[in-house]
């Protein structure tokens, strides 16, 4: 599987995950722990950004902006 297909697969999983949550379908406990690990979370967010922009630089800048706003700009995480 080439790089673009892996990125598309991760982005598609992210969309399916959000749709499942919106429909009230609970996630598995191990699934939640895996997806919320920093590397997997970043990979899925990056993949979503790349799939929309088709530009690695834009996807990286959007990911950096997200983490900057989350950890530097914000005082605390939202409940």
C-alpha cells in the first residue's frame, strides 16, 4: 500500500470514528486508549488535514496550529 492510500485510510477511519460517536455508538475501551495516544491521534489528524488539502505542508501547519492552540494558547482543556 502506498503512502497516499495509508493517509487516506487513516483519514477515512477518523471520519467513521466521528460519525459513530455522533450516532451514539460507543467505542471499545482499548480502541479509545489507542486512538488517544499522541502518535495515533496526530497521524489521524494529519491524515484528515492532508486529505482535505492534498498538501503535506498545509497539513503539518494545521496540525501544529491545533496543538499550539490546545497546549500553549489555551489555559485548560475543555470539559
